[in-house]
C-alpha cells in the first residue's frame, strides 16, 4: 500500500514512550501496535483518558514488556500476569500494558479463555466493539498507520457501538460486554447498533456467569456518565437490570385506583439520578439517588380517601441497602453506611420545609446527617421532579429557607460534628458511678437538651444541666 493512502495517526503517538516501543520492536523483530481504548479516546479527544495504553505485539507480551521497561529505566517494576500472557508497568503517570496478539475462544459457562498466539487481525477480531478494535502501528515501516478492519473510525464518527463480528459470538465470548456496550453508549452518548442491541436482549441470561465485581464496575461507570438515566433505561429494556438489580425494575409502572395514580417510581428515580449527577460526581451519592425510593414497591398502600402512600419507605429502604451491596459486591463499610444514612434521611429536609422550620428540628437534622448534610440537601433538591411549576417554585423557596437555617444553626451551635461537651467518663467520675444505665441516661439528657435548644452546646451549661438532671434521679456529685 502506498504510504499516503492510509490514515496517519502520528499525532496521537508523539510521546517519546512510543518511540522506545518502536525501537524495541524493530530490534526484537516483532510487530507492535497501540490498540483499544487509547486509540478510541485519542481520536475522540476525550480528556483525562490517556492514562492507560494497551500495546499488542506479535510474540510474547511479557518478554517485550521487560525489554521496554529496561530500556526506559532499570528501576521500573514490571507486573506480570502469566495466566493472561500480559505484563504492565507504570511510567510518567501512565500505565502501559503489553499483550501478545492472540486468538481466543472461551469455554461455554465460564469466561476463562483458551489463549493461542495469533496475528494482529486475530487479536482485533476478538475485541468487543469496532471502536475498540482500532490499532495504530508502532513499526518503523508504517509508523502511525491506522489499522481498522471493522471501520471503527466510521462508527466513531457516526456514534455507533457495534461488535466487530457476529454479536452472538462476541457476547458469548464475554457476556460482560453487554454491560460494556451500554456503559460506552451512556458514557459517550453513542447509540448501540440494532443487531448488537437485539443480541444483548437475546443473551441477557448469560450475564449470570459474570462476577458481580465486574458488573458493579460497569454500573459505577454508568452512574458516573453524563446522563446515567440513558444507561439504566437500556439496562431495563434489554432485561439486564432484572438480572442485577430487580429491586429497581420492580419500581416500574403506575397503579390506578379510584382514578388516583402514583408516579412511576422507576422513571422518577432516574430523573433524580440525572439531577444529582449534574451537581456531583460522588459515586456514593449517586448510589443513594439510585436507591432512595427502593422500598416504595414494598411499602405501597392505597388508603381510601387519601390515595397512595409509601409510609416508612425511607426506613425500609435503608434496611435493604446492605443486602443489595452484598449481592453487588460493593463495599460493606462506611460507604454503605453513608448510602443507608442518605436513604433513611432523604425525606427529612422536605418534611422540614413543609413545617415551620424550628431550630430544634434543624439541629436534629444536622446532628443525624453530620458532615453529609450538604450531600443530603443535593439529594433532596434533586428529588423534586414535579411537573407542577408552582409546586417546584414553592419547594425551592422552602429549601432555601432550610439551607439558611442550617447555616445559622451550624454557626451558632456547631452541631455537625456534635460530641456532647460532657462525656461518659466525666459523668462516672463526677457521681462516682459504675458504667451502666444511669450514665447513658444522663449523657442522652444532655444531648437532647442541646438539640432541643434548652441549653447551648457548651461545657459549663452542660455540666450545670447534668447536675440538675442527676438530682432528679437522686444522684449528687461526690465532691
Ligand atoms: N476488551 C474487550 N472485551 C472486554 C474488555 C476489553 O474486547 N470485555 C478490549 C477492548 O479492545 C478494549 C481493551 O480491551 O478497548 C481495553 O479494555 P479496558 O481497559 O477494559 O477498556 P477501555 O476500552 O480502555 O475503556 P475504559 O478505560 O473506559 O474501560
């Protein structure tokens, strides 16, 4: 082929790193190509996306990686994954992974591949999507040449996600790719080609052989995409959501009785999610948005005369979070407790804004939400999805009032990181008590008095109040 007749991608491989890879390939008599996400994101001009570089070589990826690392610096530590025939190292804030070009096929019922050596073409054939199968040559004779057998560049331009081969083959090779298709579509704003999309619907049951760690990684990426609702709608439509988060699909639909309907809680949730995403990229806040109404189906009741109620759904919902997190292999630590807290508190600011906003109600909310109060307010404001403009205006105005009150009280009483000014040990010493019920009672009395505004959040006032309260149960200070 005449050099000028192919697409040159030199500007994407101008880093000196690629020159080194090129030299080593030449010296070792192998061919090397940069491939996959790096090529896709470079052409798309995506920001912050050039950290990981995948290089495919004809021959052993491990041997090649060691040679390149040694040529850059003897200090570089190469991580080797023998089972996968890959090796990687980090340099200049980038991670480069090397892999030998392979022909791969998978055992049915598992995603452990049999790996055989192959050509670049074999390797491109076994990749997930046309836009991820493009390679740029790092070889001296055609340095910078785009090798794009499946017209990935056209799909990039037309914003299409499509498998390079029969989607049935691609998805049965690795069913996680069904999630990846939806994730890329959501992240990039691309549409999934009809044949590929239909194949996801057909193959959805095969997602069951994929580990929840990998599934949740994709769900997290969908949550962080610009408008996550897009991804969740596709997950629901293809039937994948039923397999991974049936609690969410359970929220779909509207029931009508006596001419009274409730909103479709699934689409409401997705709107809340998009609203939160506009304000935040905190993944746990996004999970809180996704799960905030999760208990609506199980708490739904129709009450004659007043209509649909979901009484206690915030509390029941927060209790459902651990089993969902366990199933999805999400962390069962303070991140999960944060999500539980936000789910359980998500109605509080709304309730507050409907009543006259008393100081003590604001203090209690600040005490329970602690440092997460700002995130809770983002969630609550996002939860206003009414179509009634006047209602929305009213809510927003009330929330402004709640926020103002929150600031005033916080400044005055410092409740956010509340620690009672007199602690249990001091109570024990003061009255010569043994640890037990009375200490708890007295400690609680101080907390309640501060939250109710009976005393300020200060040591002297708390100590005086404590002595008074102790006298009521017949206790006196021992000195
Ligand atoms: N790949 C694949 N099938 C998978 C995972 C990955 O074919 N299930 C291929 C694709 O060619 C992909 C490349 O491996 O481009 C690198 O995968 P990965 O790093 O997971 O994804 P990226 O495409 O780089 O995208 P991102 O970093 O956004 O996950």
